[in-house]
């Protein structure tokens, strides 16, 4: 048998990274617990405002606490007001921040792992040194183009990428090319440290980041530009690897299920736009079940454990 071009690295060369400030710490603690339910992988957390006690708690658990990477062109005033913006900026520098690791998997603080196979597939997809990421298409994005009809024969594109490329003052030729493309959700992605896209991402970041109000969204825009404009290699994974809804519970398994038949368990849960539930476990959302009922749940790892009777 011919050996693979890129043999799998040992587990010690893989890392899962996230980031938080003090307000998001409990979410990160739940994310770490969910990872360790399924994988013995090194975990790192970018510190953008944790307390001393929180950092010590992570250290006691064997978690690497990382300082953010803030390039010279970063908007200092915006970072002074909102230090957690450094997390999104640092995403595009992880290869340089983590030279001891080959495969780097990013998970936002408001994600958690329900099925460990999703982690393995993310790592496997990145082995070929392509960007492993989930495009926002499918049931959650039925209005993918974000079209607004102004009058018969005239419409306005309102997609995330088009709006953010406009805010970044990119040329219309670029906005037109990416405006109807699916968003590449930067909340979950995996890259090899030697993937060629890293330098391209930072070239776009250096252009976009100094512009007003772009610090929070520049990571997703840079990824889209690197893939759709520069043709950097990408491997798309299905929405189970970064699931943002619509929400469905399988009462037979007690697990969140994919809306699409046969309703397989969601791999990585992403609580984007779920501020109330992120803030407190007692806040719930009524969601349908595979069996035809409705149940009130908190989508956090802690909320799902409480629902199944495993919470503590």
C-alpha cells in the first residue's frame, strides 16, 4: 500500500483552540468538558480578559492559556473598548502562535461537542492542508442570497459577505464576486500549520482590519476572500460540524439532531445568536422533537446534560 502524502500527526501535535474573556468563561469551561468527553487532545484558550482565578482553573486542568496576537495595524481604540475583539484577530495567526502543533482546530466559545466523530473529521479534512470549514447553506440559510426586492426587475443584495465587503470599502468587482457566495462560518474551522492560506488570510486582514468597525467580522470576510477571490483550497464539511439550527431534539437519544432526515446527531453545536441561553442555564427555548412533540431546553452543554439527568 502506498503511504499517504501527509501521514497523520500524533495526537500530541493536534490542538483545539478557543478564546474568551471573564464573561464567557463558563461557556468555555463547558466546551472543554464536552471536548474531554470525546477526545484526549491538547486544548488552548486565548485570554482576552479572564480573571486570575479563571486562568488558574484552566492551568489546573492542563489547558494552555495563550496571549492574543495583536498585529501593528490592529485598531487600538476598538480593542481598548472591547478587548475580546483580539480573539477574532488572533484566529488568523494561530499557525505562528502555536508552532509546536501541526493541526489546529478552532472552536468558538459558544460551541460545544456532542459527537466526537465531528472533531476527527475536522482534523482529517485539514490534513491535505486545505481550509476545513462549514459553509452556511441548507435549512438555516434558505435566504442564502439575502435578496431584497425593490420593485419589479430591481433587487438589492443583502448577504453578509456583500454588506461586510462594502463596509470594508472593497471594489465593486470583488463585492459582486463574493456577494452571492455562502458565508464560511469562522466559528469552527481547522487548518494545518503549513497550509498556504495563512499568509493570504493575513494579507486581507492587513487591508481590512484598520478600517472602521471591521474587527469583529474581519475573520470571516478574510476567509471568504481567500477562498472565493484567491482560489485557496478549501474542504467543505456538512452543517453537522458547525450546527446553528434549526433546532430539533431526538427524545430517544436525548441528543440534538440535524433537521435533515434521517436526523443524525449534531456533531458540534454552535449557539450563535442565542444570547439568553448563553447567559443563563435557566433560559430555555421550545424546540420540536423528532417524535413530533415540543420540549423546552437550554442548548448549552450544561443544559443538555441537565435535560438528560447527567448534570451536576
